């Protein structure tokens, strides 16, 4: 499995964003249960965050991102990158 990172920037107001946070958390918990080693969080400066996870391919990673409730509900813009770990 390869590591992937979704770096995101919020594009809706907090009230709209917060409607989907619990769904996002449940989605990430399901990714963990499915073996994707997912972790999610937001920047201390607010306004964006990151999801890091494993997937078998870029296509699978893109599918994972597109099914994230924050993406599906157009709450964030994002970049998806495959992360090549050098140490660790």
C-alpha cells in the first residue's frame, strides 16, 4: 500500500462546514477499520487541514477522496499527493 495525502482548504462558511464534520469523522473511522491507516486533522491557523491514508493505487486514493463527505458536499478544495516516505 502507498501513502497519500489530501491537503484541503475550506471554501464555505463555518456553519455549512460544521454540518459535515461528524460525517467526515465517521468516514475516516471507517477508512481506519478498512485498513487504510487514516489520520485527519486541521491546521492550527484554521481554514484547512489534511487527511493522510494508505491505498493500493492512485485510483483507489482518488475514490477515497471523492467519497469524503467534505468533498462530496463541496466544503473544501483539495490537492491529492502520493507521499514517498524516505525515513520512518
